[in-house]
């Protein structure tokens, strides 16, 4: 009598779908058992400017479509994080998780696709970006970044300070986007990279953009719901034809976003080194523990820092940043 071979770990699962993606300058050889899951990764990372930071490590990513035994309709639980024996794990449940092995340059992501937005943002994007960041030795910052030529403004601030708003205002004014939500910095050179993919504006606020085509694009964009319940338009900057930084610029100034209204037309106010350092440490608790933080902090301490207050319109902030990047002074 013949018996079927048992494969409890799915080691013989066919992975017929393949694609090469470049993320933060690293090359990913991606394999998957599901075309839609591979499309989710392409939606996150395809057609980005080819940023290079000296070397381009070759990394491996396996994307597995999980098929749960019962139909899932609930939102994906928030992932929990654990590490051990050179592995980094983000696990939402038994079907949705990511396992990253920086030492071997590889990662595996399992997704059930019942909640595509959170699966993409919290598992697929997390795995790609974490593996690339570790392989390249970059400092990961919760920040935004815009550029003019080879000079960049690093935009930091507490949650709700307006990183998304000023990013949209800057690209509307023609300043190329490096990233809206996550910036990765090479500590030795202060060159900044990121994924200039999506721009977000709150769904329940007034759509203030002045360009009619851009306003129409936002109104027709998908609406996503953050973990805290905030609903936002998610506009794909690549498809909207918005300016994206073609290469990694060097950070020329640190900008701390403020909710304060400017009293006059001067939106930028110089910050002391101590105030800049406090703002960086307060807004970057994860980056503080990364190996490159000390060198990053030493080099960024030599840069000018400014408080950006709010003007009558977000475009006023974009104009102030353009002038700063063009002249080196506010």
C-alpha cells in the first residue's frame, strides 16, 4: 500500500510567482505561492526611484498566502513583536506573521489577505523595510523628508504634528518627496532614503490642496483606517505623477514641526542644539537603540535645526522649506 508523504511545514509548497524588487537600494528576490500576495508587495514597492547607497545587497523574501480553515471577516489584530536567535518576529495571529533573519539576508511573511491594508502595512512593508535597513546599516526614523537637489529637510515631530500635511504641501509646490512616514539614514553620510509611495490626508478634514487635479486624485483615492480609528485618504504618489527624489539627498537641516501658529510671516525659528537633540530623542525612541544612532547623532549635531510653525495655509510652510533648502538659511 502506498502512503502520501506528510508535509506538516509546507516545505514542498510550490512558489511559482517571482519578482525582483528594489527597496532602499537593496535587491529583493521575491517568491510567492499567490499572485495576489505578490501584487500586494508590488503595490508597496514597485516603480520607486532606484536609490543606491554604495552597495546593493541581494536579499530573499518569501511571501506565503495562508488559507485559514474558517472565513475571516474581522480586522487583523495588531502584531506583537518578539526576537531570539537572530530572528525578528511580528505576529498578528497564526495565519498572519513575519519572520526576519538579518544574518542570512532573508525573511518569510505569511498573510491570509482578509485585511489587505494592515497586512501590507504592518507585515509585508515591515518585513521588507526591516531587512533592508539591517542589511544596509541604516538608522530608521519615524519622520518625513523632502528635498531640493541634493539637499534634504528632515521633518520630525510628535504624532499629529503635521508630517503628512507638510509633505503633501511640499510635493504640491514641486519639492521632491523622499518619504512621508519613514526615513532611513546612512549615518556616515547623512544621505536619506525611503519609499516615496503613499501620501495621506485625513478624511474628515477640509481638503485644502489648491491644485485641482491633485484634489481630484485625493477624493478618488482609497480610504484607509489607522489603528487609532483615523480615516485617511491614501494617494499613490507614483501614479499621481508627483515629484519623487531621484537619488538619496543629504540631510541639510532638521525641522521640528510645531502646532503653534506663527505670529507673522516668519515660520522658521532657529533651535538650539539641546532643543534639537531633545526633539530627536523624544520622537525616535526605536532608533535610539539602533547601532548607527551614535554616529548619526554626532553628525546631525553639526546641522542647523529649526522649529516650523503653522502659517495661514500649509503652502506657506512649503515655501519656507523651499527657501531654506535653496539658500541654506530661513
